[in-house]
C-alpha cells in the first residue's frame, strides 16, 4: 500500500527537515501573535504601567483633584480623536480639525449676545459645514484626503483669524456653567466626552453606517461594486469628524471663558492621530477601535502631565508624541511590508 505521509528527509544526525520547518513555523506564529497582541493591548499595558510609575514617583498623584484635572484636560483630545478615528477607518485623514476648533471658537463671540445656546449651535454648524466641504472634496471630486484637509487647515485657520482676530473674553453665564459646572462632582465637559464616546461606539458597533465605514476603509472598490453609497458615507464621516472638532472647540472656549482662534487647536492633528494610532486603529483603514482611542488619549494626557509634574518642558512631550506615533505606525505597517 502506498504511503501517503509527507516525505521526511533525515540528515546524518537524525534530525528531520519537517521538524525544523514545524519549529520555524511555530516561531513565526508566536512572533505574529506577539505583534498582534501588542497592537490590540499595548496601549492598555502602557497606560497601566505609566499610572503605576506615577503612583510611585509623582507626589499627590492619587487624589480626586488630580483625577478630575486629568479628565478635564484630556477631553478635547479625546473628542477630536474619536472623530479622527471615524475618518481613518475609511482610509482617510483629516488635518483640518485644529482649524475647525479655532473656527468654532471664533464664531461664538459673534453670536453670544443672542444667548449661549444659539452661539454654540452656530459654532457646531460651522464645524459641520467645514466637514461637508472636506467630505465633498474627497468623495465627490476625488481629491486626496491629505491634500483636501491640508488646504482646509490653512483656509480654516485664516477664516477663524479673520472672524475672531485677537483674544476676546466671553462673559456669559451659560458658557461659564458649561466650562466650570459639574453634576455630582463630575464636570460637564467630562460628561459631554462620555456621551460622545458612547455615541461614537454606538455608531460604529450598532449601525449600518458604522459597518459601511469599516467596509469602505477595508476595500473601497469592492464596496462600490457591492452597491454601498460610498460617496455619502465618506461625506458623513468627514462631517462627523469636523462636528466633533467643533464640540472640542466649544468646550475649550467655555473652559477658558475666552475665544482665541490664533492659538486654539494648534497641533491638535498630531495629538488626535497619535491617540487613534496607538489605540490600535490602523492608518490603512477597515478597522476602528473606540476603547483603544480613549486609552490612547488618556495615555498622551498622562505623558504630558507626568513631564509637567517633573519640570520637563512641554516641547519634549510633543517630541515624545511624535516618537510614539512613528513607533505605532511601524508596528502596524513595518512588519507587514517586510512580509
């Protein structure tokens, strides 16, 4: 009877080739597992480790006041990063989020005389309109996302400076309550961030739009052939991103009780993209990790707070963010490219 087993060639020492191959395959499998595990959980491990380090080396780190301050300060980056994650999931990018924040801040003083609610509404509409312009350039005209949003970053910042100009104080009870008020000790701005996080999670995990965003990011051509409304979905993704950037701009304005379009939102693009990437959402699209993005934003905030607590310049923290995002992208793309 013919022996159908795979041939095994033995050497003088009795070792079989198939055994060596199995060992190599096993090692490759473990390496792939390690990289995948790091991509999925590395941000949580890093966050936990940094918290433990701060407990040991940072005075007064473990108290309610410190926790409250860290949560308040992470809110703008977190909200913008959640919007950025939606766009990145489509295999896009939005470099205009900082300018949109500045534009929202610039609009508020123009309408604050009619009440805080109307001023906030107009600011959010300005953000949504900016997202609609970016989405139209990408989805309808076919401009590369980085080019379209780079142009809007410059134009939006210029428009914000034109409308807002110099720093303007905002003395409105409604804006003051939004920026400094709290419920049961939880600041309003933190509650807004929690609501935004839940809504984005629901959008991604429980709606048809969320599934379409992921599908288009995974394979846009196949999505077109499958009959998905690719243009409409891309437009919606950029509107969501810009709208959340406007929310962050409103909250920062309410917190500072002043509109400063010249400085508001500067380098927010870097922080948001870093939080998304180290949270496990790949720049190649097709995936989105909401919990990872939240952890990434918290990690960035804690890195900055740690450096400030130990008298390390903020510029070093910005350099650290750049190194972190390059390392995260390397983990996502570097080994894939070598394979």
